[in-house]
């Protein structure tokens, strides 16, 4: 059986050829009461060490992650009629890794990371636009440092499930589940 990371890479490459946002993935977290929430994020890296995305730690998502370092991801590539579900613990990326990715972002996105009080109420759009103008002026010249509350997380999979549509709802489902020292148990699942 194919390694799950190789299989994901194959499917992801095909999705990049046929989807506008192949890197868009639903991220599910839960709060301290166990109430779930889900939102779309963008995948910024993947490999045997896990699946990486970035966020504002002061956002609802960031606070839920810091309170429960477990999450789930769900990719859905409609054009391919495929889905990949991934579950496991999260680990924060290093400051060096977060800095490198932050520095690769468009200037306006870096300014936006400073200006947005993500997930918190605002009185109106003008309040946000004023903050954008403030940080655009502050960082008009030179390097824009990464805000201390902005970082990345890597989901380290304990389970990866591949789903592919088949006729008459006789879909193909394969789950890879880690056991013991990291060996993968492969299971075919009923659709």
C-alpha cells in the first residue's frame, strides 16, 4: 500500500491542476466546553512531519487551538470527487519557520496581520481601514516584522482518510491509522 503522505501528495498535485484553491481546507477545532467550530484555512506546507497552516493566536481559532492542541482537517476537491480527512495533535511551528513564511507573504497581507483584531467585534469597516492606514504608515519603509501573536501550527496526523466517489454511492474509503511507534495500519471502510 502507498504511504499516506505520498498518496496525499499525488492527490494534491492533481487537485492543483483542476481546482482554483486546492490548498483550501476546513479546519475543525473545539472550545474548552467541547463545542466544535470549523472554518476554511489555507494549507502552507505538508509532508511526513504534518500539515501546516498559519493564524492569529488571538483569534477564536487561535484560542481554541491553544486550549486544545488537537484538530481535524478536511479537503474536498469537487472536480476530482475526492476528499481527505486528517486528525491529530497540533504543534506550533518554530519562530524561524513562522518568520520565513510571514516574510514571503504580500506586503498588504503582512500589514493586515498587524491591523486585524481577528474574530473580535468591530464598530465598522472604517475602524479596520484606519488600522490598516496606521500600520502602512508605520511600516512604510523596510522590513515588516511578524506580529508576536501570529504563527503557524502543524497537524501531526494520527489518522488520514482518503475518500473517492464511485457510481451508485459505492465510494472507496481508505483510512491510515498510526499505531505504536508510528507504523500505519491501513483499513478499507464501508462507504
